[in-house]
C-alpha cells in the first residue's frame, strides 16, 4: 500500500552536484537491477535513499531542487553503509560479514533475503526489506531508520556511516560505475559475501550484472519490536526539542566533546558523529550556521573528512536543532 502512495524518488546522473530528476522509484530501481541500457551504467549515478509521495513531486517540480523539503518519507528497504579508509581492505569485508551474520541471527531473516552490494570502491551496502515489519511513513521516518540501523550495527559490533540517513540523501545506484575505481556497484548473494576474498569481489565488479531483488513476505518480530522502540525514542526526542524551543531551555555551554573537536578534531570512525554533535551543540547555543562552519570546518578537514562530508555533517547537526535544512542532502 505504501509503495503505491510513496512512489516517487529522484535520480542524479553524474556526481551529487548534478540536478535531481523526479523518477518513479520502482521503475528506476528495477531498471538498474536489470542493467537497462537507459540507466547508462558506465556513468556515476544515484537514486534517492528514501521514497516520497505527491508533495515531494510538487516540491521538486516547482523548485527544481530537493532543498528545504521537510515532508514525510518512507522506504521499502533500509540500508547500512559499511565504509572504511582507503587502505582498510579486508577489515571492511569482515565488518560486512559480521553485520550480515548478526542480522540473520538477531532479526530472524534469511541471508539471501538481504540485498548486499560491494560499493564499487572500498565499502559494502547491506539492505533489509521493510516488508518484514511494515513501518508507516512519516516526517521522522528517516530518523527512526537511522536509530534502527545504528542499533543493529552496534549489536553486530560494526561501525556504519550514520550520516547517510538524510531525508533527501543520494544513494549510489546498483550496477552503476564508481568514478574513482572504474568498477561497478555489484550485487553479492549472502554466500558470496561470506566466502569470497576481496580480490574476487573486485573482479566481479569489473562489469555490471542483472539481478532479481529479494522480495520476502514473512514477518520479523524482532525487527518490529526494535522499530517500535526506535520510533518511540525519536518521538520523545522531538518532544523535548519542541519543549526547549518553547521554553528557551537549550544548552548553556559548550560540552567537552565540542571543545575537543574544535581544538583537536577526531579520528576514524568517530569523526563524522562527533562533528555532527559539535554542530548541534553550537546550534543549541544559538550559533548561526556560518559560525558553526567557521569553528568546525578546519578541524574536520584536518582529520581527513572530504569537504562535501564536512559541510553536510555540519548542516545536518545544525538542522537537528535549528530546524529547516539550509541545503540539499547528497
């Protein structure tokens, strides 16, 4: 039912600075899975991580941008992004294996019902169908998705990129070509992930390959319980934020982590999370976005985050307190 209402997404052909184009989400994802020549698989390309309804279509068609869209979203699949440093190598593969194995054991899903990819360069994407618990769409769906994904990853003892749950986030399209490696985002079945060495996976990714996405129809009670808990946590956090806005009871001082980040930065894998938190803390004190950038950008760049990721993390942290997004997710 939700798939019919939340049928829109967007597509980006080229890097994330290129325009967002409205697409039928199911048709677009099916095209990439089938290696449809119209998808131009030799080019870098992205689809939206979440799905949207008519209000998003009107917003994108009217403004030509996803910027400032704050309406509801939904997803038929939640994603985990396991990334690493350029030289992480097998460590990232082992982390992806731990995550997938833990999901099978703790969420009671079949391994072959996970949609797993090598990203085309140095990471892995693991997707789980929401048909296992049928969550409702909402304005905070993406926030509940992040809390859900972080909890699952923490249970597995795996660090994921928690910055990929923006409402209008770009997500690398299946089978598309990575511009830096020249390899493709390649689907792996569960057994391939568990048994193949990284060199063999990279060899597979030299060309795209059609696949049929899994479409499980059975319920996962553990996933349903966890989603309910995460949704309640997000709801309570939103209420506290609203109360602070009314009463003017935001933070009154910089916390120690913020001061340390400004002075020393942070190291992988905590640098993105700490940058986000520092921006949120500054916003609680009433700092405008420009001041947040001025205070945090240099330290963030010094600790190795790409410029686009730095800007996005600061904007998202600021937005979590201050409200409307100043820019687009990418």
